[in-house]
C-alpha cells in the first residue's frame, strides 16, 4: 500500500509507474495469452459441439461437486437463461447430473457424471500443460507476481468467490 509520502509501498519497494504504451502491451499480452490458453480446450469442445460456457460450467461443477444452480449463476456472472441453456445440454448429454437438494427441495445440486469428469479432465489437462510450461519458463517469483496481478484485477465479488474457493468453501 502506498504511503503517499515517499513513493514506497508496504512491501518496501518503489511504486510501479507504467507508461500508456507499457499498459497497452500488457493488455495485448493478456489478449494473446487468453487466446493461447483457450485454443486447446476450444478444439476439444468443438469436437463435442460445446463452447466456452460449457467449459466454465464443467470446471466449476467439477471443482465444487454439489454446487447449486444459484451458486453457479453467481460464480459465472451469467443470466439464468444462458446458464439453463448450457446446463440443459450438459444434462441431456449425460455429462452433468442435477439432484434435488437435501436441505431445500427447491435447490438443484450439480455433479459431473463419469463422462463429464472425463471431458473436464481432458480440458483441464490441456490448460494445465500450457500453464505448467509457462510457469516453468517464467520462474517462481514471476508466478507469484502473476497471481498477485490477476487477483488485483478481480472485482470484489469475483475476489470473494476466488477467496472462498481457496479456503475450500466454493
């Protein structure tokens, strides 16, 4: 945190000032990195007739088995209509199971079937391989810094979800 007097932050380093051009290059790097990060899963999804919304649903249902539809809506930040369309396809294709809630019969708890787990693992492995290679090349300090940058870019509600996941309360 900047103290406003001497240009230092609580970590003891100088504040980072970037030019507009450096920021633009960072933005472009994010765009191209995202393209690379999604291209392998996109090819796999395309073979199954799915898109990125299906991938995101599979990812979070896998990470938090039994999550509710309402929780998934909150995590993904999409409309109920668009999530219902995605879930309907995944359920009809036997990748996701929707079970009546044990505490509240109105709730629907979501779980991946064995086929869903298999597809999610294939998608995840493709992205993990790319991240593992990038992390290995960048080094430990860069990995920690990258994570701090990503977390700093999150909106407060997204950060709250992320923190809950980190604590195992997703």
